[in-house]
C-alpha cells in the first residue's frame, strides 16, 4: 500500500470521526443518534486497523534496513555482504525447519551447531533429529519481533533492555524531582545534597509459545513459507502472554505489570462505576509530575476507549482527537492513546485507565528467541512440532516518583 493510499484512508477516517463528533455535539442524543455514532466510529476503527497494519509493515521494513546498515558498520562489511549473509543463514534455517538436521550438509550442520544455545547444546549430535534448539537468524527474528509488538501494546511503548545472561539485574532508581540547584556566591563553598538510590530487580522468567504443529504435507509444498508461518504464530502467542503479564502480572514469580506497579492517580466520583468524567481525567493528568507529563500517554481497554470517545468538555467539544498524520496516534486531551485490552474494563473499583510515561516501564529480555523442533513425537500424525522460548521480566522503574498512575472507577 502506498503512502498516498494511506493518506486517503486517513482522510476518510477523519471525515467519519468528524461526522460522528457532530452527532456527539448535539445537546441531546436519541438512541438512534447514539447507534449512528457507534456505527460511524466502528467503521473508523476498521479503517484505522488497516492503516496500522500497513504502517507497521513499512516501519518493520525500515527498521530492518537500519539494522542491516548498523551491522555492516560494526562488522566493517558492505550492506550487500550483510544481506548475502542473511540470505545464506535464512536458507539454512529454513532447510532445518522443513527437514531437520539430517537434511543439512556437514557444513550447514556445523553452522547450526555454532548457533545452538549452550543450555541445550549437549543434546545435539549429527544423528539427532528429534530435538534441537537454535537461536533464530536475524530475518526470522525481525518478523517475530513485528508479531510480538503487534500483539503487545506494552512492548511497543516500554523500553526494552537486552542482556546476554539471565542473571538477576538490580536496576537503580532515584527520585530527584524535588531537588534544585542553588545560586553560588563568589568564594562560597558548594553545598552538598545527597541523592537517595533504591533498586528494582529484573529477573528472567521463561516463556514458551507452546506447541506449533505443522503438517508434513504443508511443509513439502513449495508455496508455504514455513519460517514466516512459525515466526508469526510464535510472535503472536508470546506477544499475548507477555502483554498480559507486563500489564497485570503480580510480580515475584511473574513480571510486575504496569497497572500493579502504578499508584492511584484518581478514584472516580460516585456513580462512575462504568464511566469516567472530564474532571476526573484532568485530575489524573495533573497527578503526574510535570517532569514526566511531557512524554505521557493514556493506556486503556478498547471498551473503555469507546466510553472516553463520547466525552465532551464544558464547551460541548469532544475530548477525542483523531489523527490525520501518518504514524501519529489519536489523542485524548492532547496525549496519545494506546489500546491495551489487558487493562481492566470499567467496573466497580476497576483500575481501568493508565496515564503517564510508559517508557519508565522496563522490559528485560535475555538474548534472542530460541526455536525447538520435534520430529518423531508427532510423526504418527504426519506433523512436525515447533515451539519457541525466551526469558523476560518487566517492572516499572522509579515507581516511587509516580511516573505512571491509574484511574479507578468508583465503588458505587
């Protein structure tokens, strides 16, 4: 899809939203008016989903090009040489996916062995075809990353930290927002101000995509791109479970989710068990220190966003502003909105809206993703099994400084 087509879709969506908001601005809305509003916004959502898919694909292509250029610079190679290496590595990897170790030449087998994870390297041998796990090549990893981010709003907005080992990391935190400098007179000793440090430990919890079964017939058909299929499915599955735990994980034996780590910014006024009012959103914004507010975003379940879309200020103006620029999100009261369906839906006492600097949530990942291939286990079903695994953790850094807070619906 061309940029021109995306621009046209954005304009079509913007018109739908403007027409819907015109209905919203009416002093009184009948049931038929509300139904028409919902219908127009649903159509706008369909267009937005189409735009998002194509923009993500283009962004992934640009990111891949950037990574290739960076690797070329680090390794002192040309971009063409790096691409040729990727093609060679990808071809060997795909051959292993379809046929296992026995289909590889000695040189190709040695290449795959060098990529094996130390954790499972002892299980590998020339004659072993029933097991084997390898760090996936860059081309496979890039596609999997796109799927991960598409199914995880948290991964798209948090800061990701890659490490080579799974050792626990004590991450330093500091709250220095209340400290200020001082005017220094001539020949005067500089005063001291201690900075109090704390730390948050980032561990490495093991996650798996679970089994992905692919029939041998499909793998033998030349039209099927097996590596893309496995990358998409593994990325989607890992993305879903990671997003859940990065959002509402309890900590200790799981990542500590951003909602769990955040502090209360505003409790809804009485009667707001299934809704939120303009004044409460303003209070939530101003519960965040101005030092963090500049880069802040909203995060909420899609059903909660539907409620917010219908809000108006005291001048009867909709609070929701649709984006008409490529790559720019819709905004609420001037701040970008992130849809995350793992945030609670609106209900009594529910923490249904998150606001703040989402980049203060740190996701720790250990190395890359490893893929396992199981041949004999599913041979009687004429299938080959795959599963991916990776180690991650997440937590809100500087939680004591309140960079992220939540809105909780009222109890009654």
